[in-house]
RNA sequence: UCCUCAGUAGCUCAACGGUAGAGCAUUCGGCUGUUAACCGAAGGGUUGUAGGUUCGAAUCCUACCUGAGGAGCCA
């Protein structure tokens, strides 16, 4: 029995007869020689089947294979410049596990397709080279995020997905029935729980899915997305910014190191990622507003950035930028005010370059008990629901802060994608719940 | 919720008031180095749905449905 290998391992098996199990990606025929292109999840391998070298029945079987039929191919690996991956396999035997019938052929042909068709066939679209590359970059990004925090003194403490109270206004929360009579909501952020965890462990992070029932139908919104959120005790805004920058540098370096092939498939200009170096430009909200006004935006001091504003702003720089000290009025109740300028908050947004916009939002939290209580009242939030959160300020409160990064927005930027929907295997969006 | 655009063969599109067409996919035939292979042939249609205008509607009008892009919104 020949050794079963994956296509990614073929380099180490030159001149050996091996077995590869996979699916027929495509097939090119030229009379008495055919080139089945085999896909196995680790790569693509061009096979070569020559009529004169094979039993007639086997050659006929190979010649009549249909796209995405599952097959196990045995043959000898040979280096050949004419093959896309540098290696090809001379077919000696081929077992058909299942032949896709031509009466109902595989729908995604190697030609162009529209968004609706591809999204309806997302479960099959994932087999395409481009989607495969994106998901592998996503994996590398997530691994890098975990490696960064794990090696910098952070403890992983995941926060709940069911949350009891509507803390931030119910319009963007998904409501679910929690047994009889009780309502629960799917989490929008692990942050409040993260603050409790930080007071217990010092530096923590959580990483999981978050849910927002926003009726936003744009290229940067999902209703279910993954977010990593570090939180640090005894940390101020400057420390939050330092960690955010260091983490992003770690991620981009890792992807450039381990996912060159995938970036090539995606036709990503890697020079754009290579220019992501320290230090990231740090600009204040005031300055950002001036830049925007000088570039034709109608933004006034006090307003939040629109999508166009973020695009204008990020196009001025070749690397992510950090914008801090937004007006408190447009930020969350727990955002700490600047002691020197109480009208602005010690919050920071990190905007990715090339028009990708906000990928990180965070800052320093209110740690003064009196102020926090006043903020909860001002925002007309149900105080009882925050008793446990207020406890954190009663028992050993300290300056602290953290941030949240949306994984999909980060992956979309690193891959250079038009739309966030391709960065997750099964995107959940307004008007798109299936498959 | 609002604005814009689009629904024609399995897929991507053409025809823009006068006989619904091409490429890919599928089937059949050809080809011993193909790279979204190529060459020849065949089958494949209630033009999103319902009304309306017209001698005549895929094409013009109205409503609805579906999708896409965007706005608002987005701790």
C-alpha cells in the first residue's frame, strides 16, 4: 500500500508513489492525455493520466470524471515546471469514492458567478481557491491574536454569550427566550464582564462571537461576528494604545510570514502590509475633524465619523492610525473623561488603512464610583442591573482599560477584500441567514 | 425605515417596442502537455410575480417579491 499524503506534503515525496484523497477540482482533456486537477483541502495537485500507460477502463473512468467527484489517486510525484505548484502526479490508479452525476453537475463552475448565487451556495463556495485562502488567513490572524496575548501575560477568560439585561438599548440586541418568563440577550461585547475578570487576573482577554441586531447593510457589517477583547487593570489610555499597536504589528508580521501563498491567491499587494510598522500615527479627534473638513467632509466638532469620513482619514496614511479623545457625548457611558478636558473621552479608535476604517475601539474606563453612578443615571440605564458592575468600583477600583477588535474587519483589511462577508465561513447578515 | 441599481437558459450576460441570442456548464465527436485548455455539433426559455398601455411588451407604466450597493444606525 502506498503512503497516504496530503498535497501540502508532496514536496517531501518526490519520485515516490503515494496516495492522495480528495476531490476533482477541474479536468483538462487532450485526447489520449488528461490532466485532472486534484484538491484535498491543503492545496491543488495537477495529475497526469496517459492513455498508453493505463488500463483502458481506468483511462475511460478518469476521462469521464465530473467536477467535485470524490477520488483517491495513486501515483508518482514528479517535479515539473509545467504544473502550477511545481509538482505533478503521474496517475497509476484512481478510485472513485463518489461520482457526481452529470444530470445534476456541481453548480460552481470555473467561470464567473454573481454574489447572490455564490452566497446561496456558500457551503460549496468554500471549496474555491480564493475562499480557501481567505479562511486560512483568518485562521492565522486568530492564532496570532491568541499567541500575542498568551505570550504577554494575559489570561484567557471568556465571557458569557447570554446576558441578562438590555444594557445598551434594546434595538441592537437579539432577544431570546430564557426558559419561562425570562428574556435573555445575545452579547454585544464581553467588556463589562472583562472588567470583572481584569480585577481578578490583572490582564485578561476574551474571544468569541458577538451579536448586533443593527439594520446595517454595508460591506463592513455582520450581525454575528467574532471579537477579541483584552482588558487590563492599572492601565491608562496610552497603555491601551501601545498594546493595540503591538498586537496589530504581531498579526501582520505573522500573516506575512506564514500566509504568503494565500495572499498571492488573493492578489493582495503585500507591500501595503509590509509598510505596517511602528509607530502608528496618533491623532486627536480635534485634528481629525480639521483634516476631514480640509478634505471636503461636512463633519462638525461633536459628530461621529461616517463611513466616508473614515475612508478620507485613512487614505492620508500608509498604516493604521489611532484617533483618540472623542467627544464624551457620542461615546459609551463607561468611557473615562480626560481629566484635563472633561468634554472628551479617553477612548481610541484604530482605523485600518486603504479605506477599511475602524477595526479597533477601546479606551480607559470610568473607575470613579461616583462618576460611574452618575453616568448610569444620565444614560437612563436600569441601576439594579449594574449593581455587580458598580461593585467593581466599590472594592479596590483602579484605572483600567482595554479594547475590542473585530476579527472579520481585520481579516478583510489584511486580505484586501471588497466585502466582509467572505471573511467568515457562514456569514450572518441583515437579510441573509442561510445556508 | 429611506435612496439607487438589478432580476432573461444551470451560471455570466446580450437583445431596449417588431421572429429571445452568445460564452461557460451538460451530452456526443476530435485532439499525447493542458493551465478558467481548444475545435465541431446537439439539447436547454411561461424573460421574478400580478395587473395595465399597445395591432404587438423581455423592452413602456403601476404594485408587489427577491437580491445588490449605500444612508440612517453601528458599546
